[in-house]
C-alpha cells in the first residue's frame, strides 16, 4: 500500500470527502481541507460555466492564505470531480480550468479517464478514478490513473454491488498503489476498518451532508439524522446508473420506493428538468442521495467538529485493536 507524497505529508486523517452533486461547494471543501482531509466538489456544481473559475480562485487563495497563517498545521489539498461521460458537454472546458489552476487532485467518474489523465499529469496533478468492478479497475489503471476509488455496496449516490471485503482484496491482488474505499463509512472506527482490509484512505460523503457547511436544504440534513440503513433504496431510475437514495425523498416525490422502474443510462443528464418517469420531480434536486451509513448520523455539527470527532474515534479504535 502506498500514498503519494502530496497526501502523505498533508493529511491529518486518512480521509477524502467525496464530491457530492449540489451539496459540495467551496464552503464545505475549504473547511474539509482546513481540517486536514481532502475536500472535493463536482465541477458541474459550479453553474454556469464561469462560476467554476470563481470557485477555483477562491479555494486556492483561501487555502494558501490559511496555510501561510498556520504553518504547523496539516492543510489538505482539494479535489475536483470530472464526469467523464458523453452527457457532460463541459468536460473539455472544465479540464482546461483544472490545468490552469493546477488542481492537486482530479477525481474521474463514469468512463475511462484517458483524456483527463494526460491533462492532469501535464502539471503533476493526481487522478483518482471511481470504479465498481475489477474490469473498471483494470481499465482505469491502463489509462494511467494514480489511484482507484472502490465504490462498494452501501455508498451514497452511484454505488456498486460488491462488498468491500470482496472488492478490496481482489484489487490488491494485482495493484499495490493507492486505494480509496467508499461505502457506508461514517465513523472513525470505519476509517480504521477500511485500512485494515487493504485500503489507504476512506472516502466519506453522506456523513458530510449533515454538516453546517454542506449545501443541502435543512430537510435533507434532518432526514439523514432521522434515517437508518433500512431507509436506503438502490435504484437506477434517477440517473440511469444504480445508486442509493433516501426512501423518504422518493415517497415525498409521489413514487413507490418498492416499485421503481429501471432508468435509461443513455439518457443520463446531470441537472436536467423534471422527468416524467419521476412523477415530475427533479431527480437531481428532489431525490436525495445517501449511503447506508446514515444510521450513524445523529447530529449536524460543523465540518471542523465532525473531523475532530472522526479523528478521536479513529485513534480510539486503533488503541482498542492494539490492546486486543
């Protein structure tokens, strides 16, 4: 197992805050990085296109100023998620801005990232790619990525079907580079568990939706506090790719969570209008993504408070294991 020096030297906790559609904005990303974990956002959250450059200017300048004012503190790099898919007409524009601002980490999703890898490597950046299967992992490695994000069963939003206890060892059998594990990780204990089965970093999304800085409506945050794993529905209806969503939001949109039709991957559209298949609801806004770790969410703290708590839990878990 290995970590690039950029992460090895600048993380206070082995965590990447996963990029979440709508939810992840500079307010959340900056606080995550200040707390010592990688903060990430999807490029498509910055709308219209010129807003992305504004966000990159703000994040780079605020983190540089914070690091200069706190030279002894670990300030993590940030990441931008690029949807490498035919449905994303902004891809070339957004990658060019990542090159211009030398974004430290680019996270790619949904298709082999050859184009992004070449561009990001041109200035020394890192590329991590989302995968759900061995086939996807090997294709991403062929493209030259610097690490794999294994999106396993229970992850919020787009998620795979495999248990981390199956996927991580199978990937480790042929890959000794950086592995980031995603799937129902919501505590310091789970971060340590991810490392214990062979991952280098934990990828945490849902838990950060229920924070003060997350760009989510109050009802969404409270729904996470009120929900448990059994309230998560796995469906391809809303984007064409299977993902996990809060049952209560599906019901509120007038649909039966137990009788959802399959979605059409070829019609994938991030940020489109209301879809007749969803009863007129705007899936990207009204249907709330969440992972199976939601049962561990009991409050809505600041990001700094949450990262501190995760660190305390992580260290306590290590001590318990060593003492066993």
